[in-house]
C-alpha cells in the first residue's frame, strides 16, 4: 500500500477501538501485609450501571465447605449451589439482603437463587454448622476480589467519578471509601487498610462418622 494511502487508512482502522479506564486497588493490614478474600468495588457517581458480564455464578460445596469462602456478584445475578460432596447439604441464609433455603440435596443445585438486593449474604448449612460462606452483592458491575498480593484491578470503566469501596467479611470496622476520578484512558489508584479478624478453624468431624 502506498504511504499516503496507508496513512489515510490508519484512522479508519482505529474506528471502533474502545479504550477504557482502570482502577488499581490494594487492601492491606496496618503492617502492610496483604489481606486475603477482600473485595474491592467502584460505584459510579451517576449510579450503579447496567448488569453486565456473568449473570450466573456458582458457589460449590467441596469437602464440606463453601467454595469460594467469599464471593462477590452484582445485584440481579443468579447463583447456584452445586454439591460436590458424597453427602447431602441444606443451604440457607437468613440475611436481610436475601433470605432463602435449599433443603437437603446432592449434586446439581435444585434451583437458582437470584441475589437482587445489595448487601451481605451469609451462607450456612442446616446440617453442618461449621460451614459458612459469604456473598457480597454490589450495585455495580465494577468489582473484583484481591489476589495473593492484596491487589485488584477494576477495568473497562468509563471516564468519570467513582466511589471505591473495600470490604471483608471479618473486618472489625468499615474502611473509608476512596473517591476517584478517571479519564477515558487513565489509571487511578485506591489503597485501603483494614483491620481483619483471623479466620478461626472450626471443628469438622471425619466424613466416615457422618450420616449426612
């Protein structure tokens, strides 16, 4: 292709190329050590936005535990609870954000539970009282769990102002929200310090001694 023609074609090739902003966050304790199972999410100043991405999530029961221990979904997401154990479970929540129960079952989740209200949903098993899990239901599609280094990236954001929030189910107090403004291609930072209680192991009897 002649140089002039190539130069004229370049802008056309870039038409439709979408760029978006990113928020990089980190959650640590007072000593600077990363905190596992923390969640970071960004609420647009103009509102939560549309439901996008996965509209169906799964929280499994493996080795008589909820896996993952902490989940995060946008309000309006349907969640299933497949039971991978060789025994039955009875999953329930009495949380204000969602009150439900799925009575004794094995294998495939008998039905989906739509988490339609923002808030914390605490999960339990009516048969195995050591089982506990948490779902944070957020009013925004911009969310992530931190990785092993305590970091999370919120991508594909539109330019604008956001309130970035951090949460952990065992936090002693809520962290202060961080206001962030990003342009169309920018990268912003939001760092949090949380005081979190240690997750204490709970007694779980040997599987061969259990009827259910």
